[in-house]
């Protein structure tokens, strides 16, 4: 008897749950698409493309001129919109649920956030590349703190892991940035787990260990690898070993992707640039690591020094696409729009 009652109860529960699910309306908005933040959504809405159907029907060229996106970004957006519309009801709900889990972590600069579609996204790899002193590490420091802020304030309400390969992590900077973001400096430091990677193998191991940290109950929402390539580059020199290096790097990136996706955390990696004397026009620098890193990163920003102490960030997919640039500043309190 008791068993039957239990069964009945269970059935009622299942039925209720099903009904609730039906009631949940799928209301996808533009900001549910990858790389679309409030500002771009507003631009599109004002131009009469306020829903997914109209965006799905656009050509990349049209979207580029409407929203100032790069070609690859525009293609990603259109593909995502088309995919959602093609999905059946349940899979669209799942897609929406997955996208709604994504948290956008503030860089401290509105301009830079907007360039990235709202901030540094969880479930994605964001790569900053640029020459020495361009601000890659500084942005990493800011993110390590801002991740700790509540979601409503642009954070992710979690902890950060900082894999430092160059010995440039500075607790004093964390304290300064925390003060300006309204996070207690001691807390800020406690919530950043720093590890100095000594070799590329060590670096790979540290990345894998992040899973253990999460399982032990540390709510890690950001994983920084600063820098991604330097150790690989130092260890693998000469032509013969280039393929080995790429293979290992590929494996490492695969790990990073998997962690980002499985645990809804953001991955921020930095990358150096090397000089390309064969490029005569434009910026004669190119990211190290080649195509593998480029394809593996969801968002890539190229950083350089601008006029009067400013920094210029450019969303990159291909060097010859329409500009999608912004200006920001590095200050004692972190990253800012103002000089
Ligand atoms: N406390 C600070 N106040 C203002 N600017 C700073 C501060 N600390 C660092 N910077 C700026 O950041 C630059 C270093 O940027 P960094 O992120 O380390 O470069 P990289 O791209 O090589 O990682 C410095 O040259 C300086 O311009
Ligand atoms: Mg650095």
C-alpha cells in the first residue's frame, strides 16, 4: 500500500513538473546571442531588427554595418539566431537555459565590456594579445577581483584561479583594485588562488587541477592563464618540435574549454605577439601560437598603447575587417573609461 501511494505521489509530481515546463515561455532576446550586449541589442532594435527572426535573416555584411561587428562575430551571431529558430520547442528551451547560465564579468571599462558583448563571458575563452605593457596582465588582475562581486554588480559571485607563468601577479595591485571596486582587500586576496607554473607540463596540470578545486567546493568562476604560451615557447624551440608544441597546446586549450563549459566559468588567457617584419602595412605583430589559439578562443582582443597613456582594444577575427575598437585606461584602481 505504502508503495502504491508513493508511486501515485511521484506521478502527480511528474505531471506538475511537466505543466510548469509548458508554462515557461521561451522568450529569447537578442542579448541571448553570443557576443550581443545591451548596446548592440539596442542599436539593432532601433534599426528595426529587434527579434531573432529578423537577425537570422540578415547577411553578415548587413549585420556588420548595422552593429559594427567583425565578420566572424557577425557570422557567429547569425548562425546562433538561425540555430535557435531551427530548434524544436524543447531544445530551444535548453539552448535558452544554457545561454541564460552565461555570466558576463565586468572589466571595469564600459567600452571594453561592450566590445566583448557585455563583459568576459563564462563558458568561453577570452584571449587578450598584445605587446609588452599593453595591459593584458592588468586586465587579468581586475577580472580576478571583479569576478568576486555579485552578479548584479557585474561580477560572478565566485573565486578566481590565476595561473602565473611569468611571475607578474602582484597582490598589491589586487588590493588597490579591490579598494576601488568596493571589495574588501583581504577578501579579494583570499578568493584568488595563485599558482606559479614552472613548465608547460606543470601549467597543464594546474589547469586540470581546477576541476578538483571546484569539486572540493571552491566556487571558481574565472580561470586566468597569464601567459598561455610563454612556457611552451621557451621549451619548444626550433622547427622540429613545432608540431609537438601545437599538439600540447591544443590539448591544453581543450582542457580549458571543457572546464569553462562544464563549470560555467570564464577563461581569460593572455598571449604575446611576435614581430612580423614581412608585414609592411598595419601592425607588424602577430599572436604567437598561430591558428590553434585563434580558433580555440571564443573572443580575441588585440591590445595596444594609444595616445596619451590610453589603451586601444580591438576585437579580432581577421586583420582586414571593419574596425570594432574601443579606448580605455589603466589606473591605480584598475581599468577605466576615463583618463
Ligand atoms: N598602479 C598603476 N597605475 C596606473 N597604471 C598602471 C599601474 N600598474 C600598471 N599600470 C600600467 O600597466 C602597464 C603594464 O601592463 P601589463 O598588463 O603588465 O602589460 P602586459 O600586456 O605586458 O601584461 C604599465 O606599463 C602601466 O602603464
Ligand atoms: Mg603580462
